[in-house]
C-alpha cells in the first residue's frame, strides 16, 4: 500500500507540464506503474484539455479573453498571446481578414502541453467597451499596460508556473514593453519588427504606392516623425493616416523595438519566417544584434500569419484568408523546445 501511495504522489508531481512528462517518475524519467483505480482517480483530478473565458477587469471595462488549458495536471507553463496592429482580435482575425492564426497557435501549444491566454485588445471585438470613446485617445502604452496587467493576474494563478509573453507583429513591441513592467518570465517576438514603425511603414508603402500618393505618404511620415499631425489626407491614404489615428501613430513611432529588447532581463526568443511580406529577416537580424543572448529561429516558408506560404500573391492570400490552413508545426515545436530550455 505504501508503494502504491508513493507512486501516486510521484505521478501527481510528474503530471504537471512544468515538472516533466506525465506518467514518468520525476527523479528517474522511468514510467510509473500504478493500478487502474489510481489512474482513474488521477484522470478525474487531471482533466482533458479545456477552453474557458477569462476576463481582465479594468476601471474602464472588461477585457475579454480565452484560456486554453492542456490535458493533465497543473501547474502549466502559460503563454500570453498578444495580437498585432489595428482591429485584430484574439484569434488573429479582423472584419476583412479571417485566418485564425492565433487561435491555431493556442490550440497547437495546448496539444504540446502549454496553456495559453489570448484576448481582444482594449477597443476591439468583445473588449470594445473598455476602449476610449474617441479614437484620438488611443495610445500604444495602453496596450502595454493591459498586457502587463494580464501578466500580473496570471502570475498569481496557481494553475501556472510561469508566464511568457508572445507578441505577434506590432504585438511584439507591446509585449516587450509589458515584459519591462510586469513579472513576465520570458518573451517571444513572433514576426515582430526590429525597426521603428515609421521606417518599416515607409518601406512597405514604397512597394505599394507610386507617384503623388507615395510622395504624400512620405511627407506625412516626415511630419509625424517630428511630432506634427497632418490635417489633410487623400482618400486613398485615409484609412492609414486619418487624423483621428495619428495620435496613436505618434505613440507607436516613438519606440525602437531593438532598443527595447536590448533592455529586457528575461530570456527572449526571436521567431521569423522567410516568406513574410510584411516583416523581413532584416528585422530579426536587427533584434538579434541588439539582444545577442536571445535565441533566433528562422522558419523556412512561414509567412506573417505564421502559415506555410510562398512569396507569390495567390499563396500569400490563401494563408491570410483561409482559417483551415494550419500554422507551421515547426513554429509550435520550436516554441515548446525553447520553453523547455529556458524555464
């Protein structure tokens, strides 16, 4: 009887993702042999994968999220996933673009034993009411403060034994800032820019615009670079540079991601795909140069929404608009492998 009780205690200890593989002795990595009734009891205490809503309460309203727990006993490593720019929701989608990239990322991590929280940013989707009434009042620092508050909430939750921030695209910069002001244990940049946003935006527009529109875009960026807003914007550029969004752009343009990453004191990883048409290998290289201790993972054939794609337009479009396409498995494996190393 004493042997059976000891085996159960060992199994319970080993079942948590932070302490080794379920079903192995944490001291020897050998399989533990226990009776069927004990296994049934353990299964009841260590349920299968679960998905549940989770809320961050703030003075201006709730920020709604989704918690995904893997099968097994807690505590688990947890990854807080931060979406990219604009109205991108917790799943990586917007009104005009549905690909489920961040939802698929969360599901893939859960299958590999890692818990996740992803959420709608303040002012987006289910968190719309928490945002300012006027678009002119949004600032990038708001998002960083919210992400830091999520880390505080999750770090105090006994179901988790560490919180890693994984920021996608613009969310990478936000995640860096949040890691500076919270008890985050690690940070991951997923297709995150390595240059100030104005520089990256200028490069992107140079490919898409020409003639007078390109000249106007450059002039607007020049004005914003010195803190001056622009009142008159052509209809073709209005979605990007409308006057009501310019205060947010000013707050975003003020940061150099490489300089922020260099200041982080937690383990960091830089993940970049080779077929990303929004953020390039040059960005990963710039981040790596600023933070030489960070692990860099370049994933062949992965595009900006973390899916397999070629550089040609049809392939990219499918990745951006087809939620049935999976995220690249190498990404998921690399993240879990890195977490095992640094946590």
